[in-house]
């Protein structure tokens, strides 16, 4: 009986094994196809829809600034040959770059054009580098003048419409016994002289900006108790006119005013613990509208000259990339996918966007250090920060194939 049982068991096991091998043989091609499909999906990458052109070589860009009043030149901050970041001018007709306009020991930042396009105001760090001062540089002669010199931080300069004064943010308070670090807007003659306080509130004021019609200015106030930000309109003599947002925003980083329709693009946070986002503010009613995809963090907006497009930076697979919002369709489109960091977009025209990126990779360098096994150490020591141009009228070959 035992022998018969063992024989029957062996036959059953044999049948099961044969069936298993047959099943494996039949399904192997299907499994192989699935693996190929998985590998294909893994290799599937974002296809950039428009042609991107590299404009610079070894510029080590820090940030793109603003266009000149005639829209023919662009100011930017870069650090060539390992030097500190200073000011440069790019001619947009041929993308040629001037020699450095400044050579401050500790660098320059925040360039702003004069109304006649003849000069630039900026915040700069001189010999000590402890505090930023306000400077003006003549474009043709590169003549440099320092307008402020104190032990306070002066930054965010902007010309008044007549070009005779500069408004700027300072932490030197006009109030007696005020706490150090309270920020105010001050004004100083471009020809030189003593600065005067533009705002004398007990709360901080930052981000001065001239209205598009040149008849007033805007600034951001920081509430003393809550710390929340609000956008205010002032006349050019320092008189407050109206509060446009009240305490809708916990932080306001940047405001761009639409050229025609009484709205503003606001880069802000609704709550301090929330991510950055971009909103459309109705300047008359105070209503705030989110851009589509509110869960996508958005920052560093730029507005096209016709006001129909908003370029901005947002996270994608592998890092921050350039995106585009189109007002006529209400759609958001990802524009770039290479590199890990795109930043400071600027519209050159309605169809062309300039931006900074490390899309061509990291610069590798062999250091002088030697490891324990006597091998030289190769480190990725510097990000490849260059200027690029994307043309919204020139689709890539891959994008054309999709059609």
C-alpha cells in the first residue's frame, strides 16, 4: 500500500511540474513584453516642446535683471572667472555682452534701469561687504557713484518717474529707539545728497515699485502684530492712498502689474506654512484668483509684454523647471526638462523667454586632495549656470513628430 501511494504521489508531482513548465513556457513571451514595456516607460522622458538656445559660455549667472526702457538691452548679475557677482549688459539684437560694468569686491545685485536708459541703480557691497549700499553706474562711461554709506542695509532701489530720486528699502529706522531691523522705504536724490524717509510708519515697508502709469507707487507693508503682508498704494510724496489686499497674504515676494487690465501678478504665500504660489489680484475689487494647478508650487513669475502669458518656475521630475501659463486658454505647460535648476525668467518679447539654468550639467574638477588609497578625488564643484533663450514659435523636432 505504501509503495502504491508513493508511486501515485510521484505521478501527481510529475504532472504538476510538467504543467508548471508548460505554463512558464507559454507566459514567458508575455512577461518579456511586460519587462520591455516597463523599461520603455522608465526611459520615457519629458519632451521639450520648443527650441532652447544657449546664449553664454562660462558666465556663472546669478540672476537676470530687467530690460532697458527701449527693450534693447538686459541687465544681469554674473561672476566670470570665479570673481564676485557684478553687473553686465547684454545687447538683445546679437546677444553680445559688455565688459563688467562694476567690480565691487563683494559684488552687486538688484539692477534697475533709469527712465532714460542711461544708467543703472543697484545694491552693492564695497570693501567690507558687511552692509549693502545704493550705487548708480553710468552705462556709457561706467562711472560709479555710491549714494549711501552707513552701517545699515540699503537695497531694492527703484527710480522715480522723473529719474531724479531713488526709492529704496533700508533697515535704518526714522523712529527714535526703534528696534534694529525694522525696514522702511527711503528716498535719495540721484545727484547725491542726504536720504529722506518715504515711509515713517511703525511697521516695516519693503518692495517699492512705481505704478505702470508713473503717477503713484506701491509697496508692501508688514503688519506689526501678525507679520502678514499687504500691498499698499502711495502717492509719490509718501502719502498712503489705499490698502489693496489687507491681510490676505502671509508673505508677498514679488508683484508685477499688468499693463492694461488693472490686475497684478502676485508671487506670495496665503499662509506662512504653505508653499509659494502665484495669484492674479484684481486691483479694483481686491479679489484674488489662483492659477490652475494650485497644488503645484510656483515662484519667480515673469509677465509677457502683452500680458497674456506668465512664465514661472516650478518643480518637475529632477528639479525646478520653466513653465508657462496662457491666459487665453487657462492652461499651464511645462517648457523645459533638462538640468536641475531653472531660474529668473524674463520675457524678451511675447514669443521669447530668457532664463538661467544648469541644463548642460555640472562642471567636474579634480581636486588636489588625495584619498587614503592615493587616488585623486573628483568632485562636482561648480554648477554650470548659463543664460538660455526659448522661442515659443519654434517647436522641436520631437514635438513636431507628435503632431
